[in-house]
């Protein structure tokens, strides 16, 4: 009789009736504990500078620098990067 009582007790356990609470309390982080930022916060400083003159390298000068770097480096990863950059520019110009 005791054995049957234990079996009945196992079948009617309260553990299956406990519902997990939804995460509706506290800060919504999703950023490893830091407060979540909006898109505006990330983009607030883009394009803002206190410099009076901004120099932008022309594509032709950049291409010359890439060729020079390609000839002077022995690092294979750097050569691969330079090659892909040169290829992108040449494809963009229709010269590849």
C-alpha cells in the first residue's frame, strides 16, 4: 500500500505545473549586460568632424599605393588583400 502511494505521488508531482516566468522585468539588454542602444546612438557621430579640411584619397592614388605595397611586401595575407582590392577597383572601372 505504501508503494502505490509513492507511485501516485510521483504521477501528480507539482513540478510539471510550475510555469516559467516571462522576462518582462528588468532592463532589456541583449548586449552582455550593457544597456541596449538604438540605431541613432550608433550613427550619431558618423560624418561629424571638427577638422576644417578633410583629405580624401583619390582612387588613382590609392591604386598606386596598392601596387607599390604589393611589390614590396612578403606577407602572403597582405598580398592577398591587396590583390582583391586591386581586382575590385579594376572590375569597377571595367578593366578586369
